[in-house]
C-alpha cells in the first residue's frame, strides 16, 4: 500500500462561530504534509442565479448594476476573511493561503474548485448535534460527501 501524501488541501466554510477550530485542522494537515492550502467561502446565490438567468432578468438594465455590486461585495467579503484569518492566526500566516470567495451553488463550487486547483483533500466543518443513532448532517456537507471524488474530512463541532 502506498503512503498518503496531500499536496493541496481545500478548506471550505460558512464562517460559522467555530470556523477557526475546523480551519486549525486543515492548517495542521497542510503543515504536516507541506501542502498548499486554499480557503474557500461560497456566497450561496442559487436563487439569484435562477431568477437572473432562468427567468431572464439579465435583460433589465438594473441587473448590470446588481452584478457590479455583487463583484464589489465579493471583494469586500474576501477582505473581511483576510482580516479574520490574520487576527486569528497572525499576519505572516496569511501569505501562504490562497483565499477564494466564489458565488453560486456551494456544492458545485466546492467540487469545481477542488478539481480546478487539483486538491487531494477537502476539509469541511459541520456544526450541530449528531448522534450515532440518528446522524444527520447539513445538506451541503452531505452532498459534498456523496458527490466528491476526493477524500472529505468532516470536522464535527457543537
């Protein structure tokens, strides 16, 4: 059996209150394997995308303004995430992390980014109560587990 070697780890989060603890696991694994680390935050815009493209609202002039505002909002979110990571882990730490903020369906984006970046592990957090008898996990985590071709490490935190 060959030895497992991670070269690129994708950490994805909704920035829940325990994101730092879950991110610490991804950081630890990345450090242990000297792997690249990508931090992914997905703005769930499924409903907006549905209304815009499937219903045809992109034809209205006000939609162009909304797209510009969305780009600005995405850039602002990336800056906020950079600040959060810097506060939690230090200024020098941030230079080694690729921070991505994407818009769309979280499951699709997570799987696409993992493939595009050639990641070999996805780390994702799950908050909430779960028991062995009735284990239910969030729909995004569950779908990523079902659809991913890569190993997925789910960190449960209550």
